[in-house]
C-alpha cells in the first residue's frame, strides 16, 4: 500500500507541475475508484425459497436484451481493473492488474459471485451475455480483425433483486431480496478502465491481443483504438449530463430506477438531452417475492401490468431501442419479451404466493428465535401492524382478507394492495412527487399521447412490446398477447402515496423505508429522534438483534445523510406525539424487542 501511495503521489506531483495542482487533483478524483474491501467468507449458502438451483441458475444470467455498459461482452472480459500496477515487466512495461470481470473484484461493487455455476469463470449473479451488439446505426459491432459480430452484455433483474448478508463467516444469499450494489461506482470503474486501456500503450497492447489476436494488423489496431474513443465519448456524454443536472447520490443498495428509465428512453434513446432529469429519488431495491400477485407494483403503486414493468426495467438498463429512425422501425428493440414472461412465471408460480417464496429465518446460521418473546410480539403485530400489512401470509386469515379481488379472466385472484397517502405515512415524498410532476417532450411521430412522464412511459413500453409481437412470424394473436402481458391492462397511476405490502421476509431486506433511510427494524420501530441521522451503507454483516446490516464505519462505504433531498428518515413513526407521519403509539424498548422477535418468524 505504501508503494502505491508513493506512486500516486509522485505521478500527481508530475502532473501538477505540468497542468497545475487543481487540474491534477481533479484528474485524481475522477480516476480513483473508491471501493470497500471485504474479508473472505468461509462458505456461501442459499436458503430454500421454492425455486430449484437449475431454475435460479437460469434466472441469474437470463438475457433480457440489456446492453448496460455500452461495450461488447468480449471487451468486458478483456478489460483490466482500473488501477495501475507498480510492477515493471522487461518486455511489455507495466504489468496487468487483473481482469475487471473477476468475480472477486466485482464483489467490491456489491455483485455476488455465482458459485452455483459449473463454470468457475462465470460472471456474477445478474450479468447476462446477450445477442449481437449493435451500433447506434443499427449495424453490428464488428471485431476489426476478424470482422465477426460481437455480443452484448448487460444486467438482469437478478443484479438488483438478489440480496445477501454475512454472519460470522457465512454468506447467505436472499433470492428476490434487495442487492447491496453501487451501479454508479461500477460505471465509473468501467470508464476509468476504458480510459487507461486507451491511454497506456502496454495496457492497450494486452487488450488488443485479447480482442484481435496475435496476428492483428496495424489497421485493425487503429480501428480498435477508434472504437475505444467512441465508447469513451459515450461515457463522457453521460457524465456531463449527470454533472449538469446534479441529484442525490444513490450509493450502495439504492437506485433512482424510474428516473433512470426515463432518462434512458426519453433523453438518450430519443436523443433529447432536455428530457434528462436528476436522480432526485433513490429507492432501496424492493423485494420481489409475491409481487406478481399484487395489483400494483413500484413503491408508489404506479404500474399494473407485469410486462410493462419488466420491459420498462430492461429498457432502463439500456436495452437497444430505436426511437429516431423510422426506416429501421420505430420501437424496434433488443428486449427479450419471452424471457421476461418466463421470469415472471418463475416468480409467480402456479398459485397464490407459490413461486419464489420469502426466506425463512435460518436458525442453523442465525441465533434461534425466542418463541416466548415472539408470542408477545405476535399480539403487538396484530394490534399495531396488521391493519395495514395484513395478517401473516401463512394464515387462513390472510387468504380470507377482503383485499383479495375476485378471479380475473385468467382465473387469477390478485391482492389489491393499499396505497397510503404521504400526508398520513409521512415518509419522503420525492419518489411519488417526482413521477407525478415530471414532464417529457416527444415528437408526434412516436404517438405517446402525453407529456406526463407516467402515461408517456407506459405508452412507450407498450409500443415497444407490441413491435415485438407484430414482428413475430406469424404475429402474436391477441389472446396470446394478453397472456404474455400477465392478463392485466396497461394502467399507470401517479398517486401521492406509497403502497403497503405483507411483511413476510422483511427481516432479510434492510435498509428500510422506500428510500432505505432507516438502517434497521429496531430504528424503524423507534421515534424519528432516535433514528440515526447519518449511517454507513456497504457493510454486509447482519445484526440479528436490530435486524439490519451493521452500520460501523467502512472505508469507502457510502455515508447515508438523511438531511439530503430524497433521503428523509421521517414518517412511519411510532410516537406519542400527534403529528403527520405518526402511525402508532410509542413502543417501549421491550415491546420493540418482542415485535422484532415476531418479525423474524414472518
């Protein structure tokens, strides 16, 4: 570490002499990717959540058509980590620093190694190799030496909706839980890696050898450099837009998903930067078990149709989409509609809450549940929580709830989730207000019919899916379209509220509130004055007493500041004060402990 510090200091001194100290410091800030380091674990375990290992293995890497990183798969696995080795080799100069795609390295960004995969070099959970990688023109991205088409790579649902925690040397994977990833740092790391590859001759030589082979011509090498320049320009444009609009940093475990989707389709795909909005409402990745059985999804209960929700997610993580060239077919995309349908079927199962199920408290790993204390908590749950969050999902009382709708045309009964007004629950309004208030501009040729973000997004995604339906041979008939879409209409709403859902498995999904502003269940059951105003996210060690990740200081972790816009930890409060956001009486410390013990049983 000392040699690296001296190397960086010496390099900065040289740059400062040539460019000036301020520019040198700015370059250092841009190039230094600050990542936590984590201790090695002894083993990784998967809990039984009613989906086979084979099916999970498919889900982890199922291609949804995303091209998240703007580069081909072959580049992704050929790039090196965004650091500079201090070792000099006699023939090639500075030594390699290790593959960017190394699961141990990507682990530092929060991605989980797929140790179930038979291939020891498998990409982490949530990375998928896709079909042909296309240029903006719609032409295939070719290897300059072989002239062969290169393939895409992108993130999948599993990247954001697979959680984990560690406890005393064991990693526990929580399928369908919230990930603890930092996508902003991942994009920064890739950008720096591309820049170093382009600017450092020895690194470029290694990259060219991996991509072009040993017999590469000078013309092919020059073309590869040009491709690198184009990729870097794309990263530069994205960074310039982010810097221009500002916003609240998302950090580990959060994403402003709806605004990111809007930025991708209305600004980048439409080539209209005036539509680019700040990340004003980062949210904690929601748990997705049981979600197929809800009438509305998203934290603000804004989307009804499963296909619109899932295809919108694929577009948001950069599936290819043509919105500008009519001759190529407006709304032509790389979205894999059938794959999205299969994912939804896996999550749903064949009957109510029988697909991917919530995790059970693992008493062989975590301390056993105190049954007597949990029984006391059950009474408190019935009195304080059940009115909104419904009875335990394993109970007959839950199945007989009046919130279950009559069967629809496909014979499905859906849970009509309640959306609670922000004025009552008192939690941060940014996510709900942002979706209601955002406006976009789109050409008449797209036929979106509205400048309001929500309806325009729903129309755009529906047209994208319909393009796929129409492009099949023969075109998909109407009844089959309804089935693929989940037997639900494309309805969107923008209420100023947040939906309430059952709490099964909630113990495994910290941090809490929709924006992740409360680190533990204990803090959530406490008055706002007792909740931490700042805490560190990025730790993975689980606290079985407070129910959440430990919040100890972590070098290069994310310091969550609840005073920033979109980050409020107010609301959903148990207090004897009479004000907005107080939803129940103050709980004594012993009552909180009892309720926590009961929540472990859900």
